[in-house]
């Protein structure tokens, strides 16, 4: 007998037939969906313990974010604009993150969860690229926030094992010259021997993978190809495959990262780092051969439309990837680039921007865009059997969106409305594993655990930008 029946809404199932059920219902028992159908049918079959009236709403799967960064949310609005990738990375992000305390990492995680949940996110992959070896206090503080929030968190532990050479240090020095008042961290602090990274990863996986009632996972994230030895890339993939998790790595994000005789995708192929355990972020500057390799190896991609545009890096060939059978999810990336961690806002951006860039109004239809934050995003992290659609047997990750609003009237097509008209503020209720984590638009777990979150996060952000020198940097 179901514990909860969500009834009376327009249910956007995202099942194999992409069925949309008007006056639909979702029956939930424990952490699983046990039935999806019309309200009349499920009322005939079940007498639930509780009912949630979803009249005037769209009921959609919990949104899945396959690529994001969490801690730098506290730097939002403090870094100026119009910066390229390395200018932003070396003059803003790294200096800010380097001055954060464990408590500030926890506040950043809580703020991230509050915003993500309020926008309907129930699962995210965090690529933690600047956490130093041994900073377990900061990592576990973040894990505490994720558990309190109640959402599904995947922590991809960043690693970097290639020592800094003169050419790279020269690049960093030239970029840092723009903001000499900023406290620029030594690049060597991010580099450690591969065996030390693997030892820490094994401990993290043993201690935390499957924690938070199974909602928390540990992956491995070689930061960038340029920061890794071939052995490091190879062993990271082996680590992931042996533990049935994934690697995730920034790939061909900016033009300079795709120069040379061997493309980044070919490089990863040659060292054995492509395949079902690989989720590549960005893949903006890749060619037809690269796309073919991704499809042939079943390598997945996290597309980050907003950050790619903000940095002026260009447009990933999403249409070509989809044509070659590459699984593509839509990530929000950094909050200090796209300004939000709201996939609903990025849906419209992705669907519209690719039409304009490719001069093809059909290159990314509304349904395909919605797939990229639901079922395809789930498949991008090898979780398509558990997440991404509203179907019997799947995890009870459900979002209820208010449609009774001026900008969502009328709604002849719920999918088009979700993609082109929602702002993210329409989220009323969110369930993760059958537990209500957002009620009345309020992320309940975060609010209870961090009642003064906004004031504390604001104060922490002010301290970080002052301590790092970002506040004095060029605007």
C-alpha cells in the first residue's frame, strides 16, 4: 500500500515513450515509485496513507546535474565579469578557495543545496578541483551539509599529479599580472604523487561511499588532462572501474586545450580513459573524429552551456554528439560563472542558444533539452535504471512545479512550458528517495540545520574576498 499519492497534476514521466499524463498521479512507497498513471486509475487501485494535491502543477522527475562546483558559490558577484578561463581560474577561483576554512566550505555546501533543491535538483555531481590532499575536515563538513539537505550528492575528488613546468608557471605568472593585489596560490600545492591520491581516494570510498542512507557517493576527478600524467589518467579510470563508479574530467573546454597533434579525446582514448566509467565535462573544442570516438566508447558528456558562454569558450557540438549516440547531460558548472545552480534556467538557454549558434531551429528540441536534465543526465552518470524518469521501480525523486502563474498560462504543452517558460522559482515540493526535502518552496532540511544561513554565508563571502585580495582586484 503506498505511503503517498501525488495526484491531479500533469505528470511528465520521461519514460521511454515520453508519456505525459494529464490529471495524472504517482504512487510512492518507501524510497520507490510503485505506480504511475491517471488519478482515477490509481485512486481505484490504492488507498494511500497520505495524498498530495498536485492540481495546477507539473509533476516531473527530480532534476540531475552532472557537473557542478560547490565551494565557489561564496565568490558569486565578487569577481567582476568579462574574464577568460585562466584569468577567472588563477585570479578569482583559486585565490578565493585557497582562503576558505572548513566551516566556510560547509556554509557553501549548505547554500548550494538550498538553491539547488529550490530549483528541483535531487542529484548532483560535484567536481572538487581545488581541495588539497588531506583536507578531510573541509570535505566531511561538506558531506554533513549534503546529508542534512537530504539530496543525492556525488563527490568527485579532484586529483592532479603532474609537476608544474616552466611553461605552465610562466602562463600562470602572466595571467596573474592582471591582478597583482590578489594572493595567488602556488600551483605546486595542488600537485601530489599519484600513490598518495589513490590512498586517500580508497579511504574516502571506504568511509563515505554509500553514506547518507546510500545517497552519497565518491568518484575520482582528474582535474584537467594538462595536469595529469598518463599513468595518473590510466589509474584514475582503473580506480573508478574497479569500484563501479566514474571518473569525471574537464576536457577541451577552451581553445588552447585542443591545440596540438593529438586531441584531448584521442589522448584519453590512448591512455585507456574513455568508456562507460568516463564522464567528460565540456567537450567544446572537439571535432567529428572526437565525437565518433565518444560514441564508439560509450563515453558520456556533461554540457555546460552557461559557463561556456560566460567565459567566451564557444558551443559544444551537442547536435553532433546526439547524432552519434553520445549521452549528454546538462550541467550548471560554477555558480560564479552562470550565476545560478538552476537547471531550469539553463534549459531555455541551451535550447535557444544552440538554435541560434547552429542556425537550425530543430537542433535541440524541447524534449531533448528536458532529457538533458532528467533521463539523459541520469544515464550520463550510469544511473538511468534508478533516476531520471517517473516509472514504477525507480527512486522516488519527484518535483512538483506550480503552473498556475501568468508566465505559464496557458499550458497546452507541459514539456514546452517547462523548457521555455519556467524560471526555477515555480518549485513547490521536492522528494528525494521518497522523503520531502522541499515543502512550500522551502528546503526543509537545510533550513532546519542552518537557520541563519544567508547571514552566515554573506559574512563568510565578505571575509574570503578580503583575505584573498579579490576585493582589490581589477573589475
